[in-house]
């Protein structure tokens, strides 16, 4: 029987998935193990002589509420995810003794994993990796999945390959968005550094396009005319000799910046998954070590992990402003 949503008769607290539940062999009343050990007997022992049966008395669900199996807080009956900690909601299985079974992942979609019932046997959020798989330093695949939250099948498989075979994959999202993707994945320190570098390069390019628009236009005209002549090199050389050192720097700087940007994209695409694996392990270890009573470390993993969508959208807006504002100003002037 699933006792989530019922209360322990001793402490009057709701049962949830992390609880160790024992059941009275005579009447079937569930207790927290520590509560049963504290009293030394069933809370309804006085009713045994009257033939009391917990299952019969509690067959009606009028006193049963829906609670999150992770944080134990009440949730709406039609909710698919806990509004407090984000845990996927589904019924939890119990074994023949009445003790609730839990699994380290907290997700469903594979045997022994709990989550949204609409995804059972369709999507495995752990990508086929068992939830209790050791990722090193006491971190399991289930804990990593709770921290990652978004796109867990991809990352958990990658983490497993890194741990077991020292192999990773090219991450195209990280290559495309580089510093912004770091911030999206809550790698704030490193993300701030590279996002600042990217913004600085964009600002420099935007400033050059506005302040030296006439020089750039002249350069493009020379380039276009040189394409139709047989002596392209001499045309370029003659034009560059007529430019000052600062003007030559202005002409070559955008190309140099573009090479730096491409190099960053390649490096991030190759290295991001390993960087993120180390980041996740470090954060999970820190959360588990610093969690205080009555905080649930597994709940903290989900609330502190995941992604920062609001920040990603803000960066995207800032990017478009910096890229397209100079063209708007140039055309307006």
C-alpha cells in the first residue's frame, strides 16, 4: 500500500518517499520506524481487541492529501510537478512488508524510478544509467539527475561515459552560446568571465562599425573592385599603405575577434561536458555537506540545480540589442 499522504499516528507527520515505514502486523497501521521504536508498540494497540483494521478504516481518501514524495509538502491533486521543489509526482511503490521503496534518482521511466506517469516506459530521464551508479566522490547518477534537471538523459549518459571510459561528446549548445550557456547552466563564475569577454568583443565590433563606418565602406569598395582585377594583391597593398597604423588595426581587428570567437566555440564544444560534470559533482558534494536540519539534501539538489532561464533570455535580448543597435543608429543618422 502507498502511505504517501497519510499521517504517522505517533508524530502526526505525513509519510513521504524517503521515510522508513513499518506496519503493525495485527492491524496494518503504518508508523515511521523511529516512532514505532520510540513507543515500542502500535499506536492503535488498544483497538486490536475490537478487531481494528487500518486498511478498512482508512479505505476512504477523505483524510488523505497529496504530498510531494521528496519534500513532503502538500501539492494539488492534478499537479505533475511539485510547486515547492519541482519533483515529478507519481505514486510510490511499496514492498510486501509495507515499507516504501525509494530509488536514488527520484525519476520514473525505467524500472525502480519514480516520476511523471505519462512518461513511463517512454522516456528514461537517466538515459538507461541506474540511479545508484557511482560517479565518484560519493555522487550517484540519481543525485546528478536531480541537480541537472533539464536534459538529464543526455548529460547522465555523458557523465557515465566520462567516468567509466573517459570519453565525452561535442556539445553544440555550448559551442553556439559559449559563456551564455555557462550562465544558463548556473556555472556563474566561469560564465561571467567568458560572457564579459564576449560582450566586450561585441561592443568593440559595434563601436568600430559606427566610428569607422566610412573607412570600412571604402575598404569594402576596394575589396569589391579588386575581385574584378588581375592585380588584387597590389590593390590591397596600395590601399593599406595609404592607411595609418590605427586604421590598419581597425580593419584587421574584426577579423581577429572573429577568429577568437570561433576558437572559443570549438573549445567550449569539446570541453563543456567535462567541465559541467566536475561542476555538478562539486556542487552536489557541497550541498550534501552543508545541508542543515530539517533540510532535505535531495530537495536542495533540485532547488539549487537546474538552469537559469530568465538569465538566458536576458542575455539573448542584450545580444540582439548590441548586434543590431549599431545598424539602426547608422541608418538613422
